[in-house]
C-alpha cells in the first residue's frame, strides 16, 4: 500500500500538462495575431495569453468564436 501511494504521488507530481486543442493551433493564432496592425507593440506574453484564452473558450467551453475572441481581447489587450 505504501508503494502504491508513493507511485501515485510521483505520477501526479510529474504529469504533463494536457491541452484540449493542438499546440499548432496556438502557434497559428499567435502568428496571425502578430500580423495584425491593431496590436503592434503589445507584449508577446499578452498575445500568448489571449490566444490561449480564446482557444480554451472555443474548444473547452464550446463558446462562439466571435464572443470568445471579444471576451479575451478585453482581458488581454487593454
């Protein structure tokens, strides 16, 4: 039982992050966002957070793309 508890703890500690959407979609979103003249000068971390937020809302929560993009834009592009 002790061995099983230790194995479970190790598995939970070192488990990889699970993404609901392919990482390629995140990269595509970031690249296309950087091409927009509207967000020139915005820090890259804000763009990454924006894309992650939008993809999570669209893929995980099933929200409409337009409303997800608008919600995330308000949060990360102030």
